[in-house]
C-alpha cells in the first residue's frame, strides 16, 4: 500500500474494495450528494451508488468510514470515507482523522482485502496535500491512496 499518482479506477492491483470520499448530506430524493471528484466518478460508473450510500448513513452525522453493500456486484466492494458533513463545506481535518481510524481498523480486521481510495480532503475539500499528509500517514500502510 502507498500513496500513488494514478487514477483511482486503474485496476492494476485488482482491488477488492474501492473507497471514495464523501459527506453526510442526503438529498430529498434519498441520494447522498456525490457531485464532485471521485464520488462523482463513482456515480458516473455506478448510477445507483448515491442511493445505496445514503442507506448506510444518517443525514448530517459523523460516520467515518462505512461499507456499502452492493447486491448487484459481488466482485468488488464499495466504501465511503467521510471528509465533511455537508457538501458545501471544506473538508474537516478531524473528520479525516476519524475516517482514517475507522478505515485502518477495517483494514486490520480484513487483511485479505485490497483497498484503493482517492486522496482525502483535496480537490473539492479545498485542503492541501501537505495539510492532509500527516493525517493519512498510517492509513497509507493499509490502503493504496490515489491522486492525479
């Protein structure tokens, strides 16, 4: 596992779990807001994923990391990693720490699972890689973190 400069969806290591950064804002139609970055890319490739993600959280809550069960895809898992509560906010370093801790615990308990995720908090989160790096240093021992 490492921090790599490549597309999240590159399947070079055939991950068994993809994780994208998200918020906790559920729209009136029941979908989680996933309108930017890797979350939007996930929606583009998996049209029902925003609804599936909304089913595992509560609007506005702090949830950290969650697995999203996808009954139509038994080959790859999907997870969400919270970086903010509401889509219009900047990423929150405390939420990134909470989410990283949750994902590390999951990775330790599921050591056979290969995990890829996007670099948290940058892009629409408006944090710099330098601000986030110390928060995800340990996480990079368990997860391949992608940026480009």
